[in-house]
C-alpha cells in the first residue's frame, strides 16, 4: 500500500492519502483576526484546497470533527458550515469545545474523505 503525504512539515503533514482515504490534519484559519463565522469560512476553504490537491472534494468527506474554543459560538460556526456543506453529501460530524493551539484560533476542523 502506498502512502502519499501532502505539505509535510517538521511535525506533521496537512494531508495523508492511503488505501483510498484522505486524512486531513486539523485546519485553522490562515488569518485568525476575525470572528468564528469568518474563521470557519477560511478553514473550509483550506479543506477545499487540500482535498482538491489530492483529487477529492467536500462531497467525498465521510466525517468531520469541529473544535470550538467556545461552544457558545456553535450557531455562528454553523452559519459558515451550512453555506459550504454539500446539500446532498453531508458528512457525519461531531462538534466539541476545546482549548485550541493558540488563543486567536476560534475554530479547527479535521476531516476524513474518500480519495
């Protein structure tokens, strides 16, 4: 079985493709100086970009884990999510409150998709 690693850095890869699956690292907003709805849009754009880089798309996402620094931001995050998610291919999803890597990050999303 071959394993393809995308955008590998010192500690991790942004995506790993193996056995027909794409595993994305948790994605955060490249420009976190905004509210949770905008950060969610930025994160989802990063997910689109990484999936496209391996020939996949949001319609092929199987699961999503959403981490919010404050669960009270759930409805604002959902505004960005609902505008993005495919109407006919919604993944299984969990949303949790968690302390993220840096205080300016309000949302982090990790997905697994079919390649």
